[in-house]
C-alpha cells in the first residue's frame, strides 16, 4: 500500500503499480490483512484506483484517429510473461 500511496508524489512504473494493485486486491481476501487495509480502502479508491481508470482526452483522440493503435498501446505483451 505504501507503493500505491507514493504514486501521488513520486513516479511509480505501470508494472509496479499494477502488481501492487493486484497484491492489495488479493490481500483483501484474507481476514487479517483486510482489517489492516479497511481503513485505507476509501482513500485507495478515490485517490489511486479511480483516477487510473479514467479515460483522458488524449486517449479519446487516439482512439478516434486510430482505434487499432489505441488498443495495441493498451495491451502490453510483456504481461504474458508474468
């Protein structure tokens, strides 16, 4: 969670951010870790997760200009390695 919260002030790479979100999501399935995460859930959602999910104006322009290239840019082939 420290990595996720550090995104506000520092650069965090997309792969590290993705893995931190996946780890936090998996941690919510355990009762003892959910108790630790629970006070921070609202902050995580409002300040980290939801802003990442928003589509930017440049994303819309890229999609309208070349939908295939936009989809290609969104799909990272290196994720298959993990």
